C-alpha cells in the first residue's frame, strides 16, 4: 500500500507523476492450507503472513496512513490538520 502525491509540471502539462509519500507493507492472513513447494512436495507457506491477532484489513491501515500524513501537515504548518480544511463562513 502506498500514498502518493500526484503532480504535473509545466514542461509536461499532459503527464502526471505519482510521487510516493508513504509506503506500507501489507501482510495477508495466515493460510493453514498446504501448497506445493520448490520440490513439488506440499508444505506450509508462511512468509509474510499474519496470524489472526496480527491481521488487519486494508481500510484501517489506509486510514492510519492518512492520519500520519495529516499529523505531518499539521505539525509543519503549526496548526491542527483540520484547520486548513475549514473554510470561513460568510466570505466568498
């Protein structure tokens, strides 16, 4: 999973680049089934898999990444992350 900033530049106005900001590895749920190994013999595949206690779905992980970026933006500007999203009423 990754969060990217999509930008375009004046020298290439019809192209958009995705600059990765934050990347997170996703672990699949542990599968108790056996699968064929290199020698063709059935074996357990457990590389990168999470137990039921460790497993988390993608939406909560994505939300956590968004919250991390929001904290970075708020700390950089010296304000809470929500203040820059709120538009003053009555102006415009």
